[in-house]
C-alpha cells in the first residue's frame, strides 16, 4: 500500500550565459510505500528513549535522528520537457529514531542465514551482533543454526562480540546454512516459545518469501515480534535496492578466473578459455566481470538468447576470433542457454529444495559442443578448450573492503528499523541512500540485466560479439 504526497520542484532553465531565463515549477505526486509497524496490530506499546543519546561514542544532534518525513525516491530521473510523470515511489529513510519500541534489556534477538553462500555473510552476522550489543545494549543474541530448519530442530547458539570477532575476515557463515526446511508453523511456534522478539533473516529471494510468510503469521497471532530481512544474493538479482552485498567481491574474484582462462587460451594452439559464472536469472556478474577484465570475446547471459550453428551464430564468431587472434575467451552465466541443452522428462520437472528449477551445467554442455563443432568443421586441426568453473571459490571467499563496509551499514540500518518498531521490511540502499522497503515488495521484485541499457551496448562494443538475432 502507498500513501500519496505532493512536492513542488523548482528548476531554473539557463540561456547559456549562466543567467536564469525561466523558472520551471514541477508538481510531483509521490507514492510513499507504507511500512508495517508493530503498532498496526498491537495497541498501547510503550516507547523508550533511544540509548544512543547516552552512548559515549555518539553525540546526537538535531540532524542525527531520522524522522518519519525523511524519504528516499526510488526513481530520480525525470524529463522536465513533459509534465506527464508516473508518481515516483518513495520509501522511509533508514537510520536511528529518537523513540524506540523495545527495552534493550528485554530484547531476545535471533539471527538466521539461509540458502547458498555469499561473500559477506559472516560480516553481516558480526555486525548485527556487535551493533545490537554496543549501540543498544542488547545482551541476548542468538544464532539459529542451519537455516530455517534450525528454528525447530537445533539448539540456538548464544552470541556475543567476542565470539564473532574476526568473522569479517572469513568466508562462509559461522551459523551454517541450508536450503528448504521451511515449516511455517514450527518456525513461528519456536519464535514464540523461545521468546524471540527480534528476528533478522539473511537470504535470497526464496528466503525473503519465507520472511513474508513468517511476518504474516506473527502479525496474525499478534505477537510483539519484529522481523527484518537482509537480502543476500551474489547474483545481484534482488530488485529495488542498488545492489546486494557480496556482488562486488564476486566480480573481483570472477576476474581472476577470466584472467586464468585468458592465459590458458593464449598459450595454446587455437585455445578457447571457457568460464562459467554465477547468474541463474540475471547476468550481472558476467557483464561486470567482462567489462572489468577486457579479455572476454563473448559474454552469454540468461536474459538473451543465442544459437550455435549458422550465419551469425556463436561457432562462426569464435571461428573468426581464432583465425584472427589464435585464441578466444568465452564467459557464460549459469542460466544462459538452458533451453538449448537437451533434457529428459524427469529433468524438466526437477526442483531443488528451495523450489527453483534445477539447471543443467551450461559450461560442461558448451565445452562438449565446442569440441563437437571443431571436430566436425576443422578435422585434423588442433584445438584446446579449457573450462573453468569458479562458482564455489567465488561464493566462499571473504568479502572485500567495499562489501565489508556495505554489510556493516546494512546491519546497522536493519537494527535501527527494528528498534523503531518497524517490521516486515528489508533494509538496503536506493540511489545511494539507505531505506526501508516492505519485504513483500523485495520478495517479488527482480533485477535483470536491461538489454536496452547502455551497459549491455558497452559490453557488445568491448567484445564485438554478435547480437544472435537470426535474420
């Protein structure tokens, strides 16, 4: 749901000599996305003065605390030559509030990680623990082991700053993780019976859909429990927010695999370096690593089709590259070309524990097809295909400096929101400013590569690859 608000924007148009010529008045109708709050279904909740007022490291000023009138616009580009604007979405700005709805001495916080690994998971865990402890004085912080199933099948681990010290230097998750295991009533029963009143859920789109269900059930039972999501996907396919944590580390690590493939290809007769990168539905890692490395000759994404044989096909293009340079480097996202790979009837129906379709290995298939093509069209000539799949290396490395800082700000933003009584939300940056977004929106939104965007055109100009449109 959204509340409508109006703002007036004044703009001076210039004649070219620096003097204002005309003043343009623009009326914008904002759609402020309503954020769930504990007081929506719980009456007469007590409030408390934010303990940051008395924290020795902070000196709150008038601008320090965020008010309910501070908002962040989702879309910030407008064409002033027209007055026909779709009302832009706005979200509440993240940050500390003057009044909080939890007595820190009674807070029992639970932290859980779900799904696959991602650089920065341990950093988020560490920063949640340290910020709850140091900023708000919370002393009951529990780690839920092994994903959602850990709520009802395993004993929680009591966490403190000493236990999590140094986690930001390690890959993986100290809490362990798993896919599936989502039993809504067992999870919420455990939250209720163990007295958790703050739940921090770190995971991808499937995990966020689970967070929506948990929030809805908690609200239905009218429990004084706030739920915050911290979206995690190394593919950067979470919608609305600028990027997901771990993405920059993933791109940085992917470049090492591309460099290795380039060295292998360059050192062989008719060498082809083939690198498969993560990206089930979105090819952000592939295109960013391609642009950063500049050694890639062709980049294949889930968002665009390609074909192998015939005029303008992949084989013709690679053949030309090998003839010109003696080598070629090919990057393919894991979700690309899935409709080209032969499947049995059983494979077509197969799902993983999170309910996602099981993808076949496009890298192994493409390597086989490359060799088949060469043997068919270039009999007797040498070829070397080196296939590199750095998936688990990328997922398991520690976060780099940029992602570590980002994880800290995500954790702090989530805590400030929960302490202020907000629930059923996700914290994340929108146009560089941290905001609170209803988790139901994030669970539905997708961030796919826009093939009409300048970045994809830039990729094609760097690689000179065909567009694979059959004429």
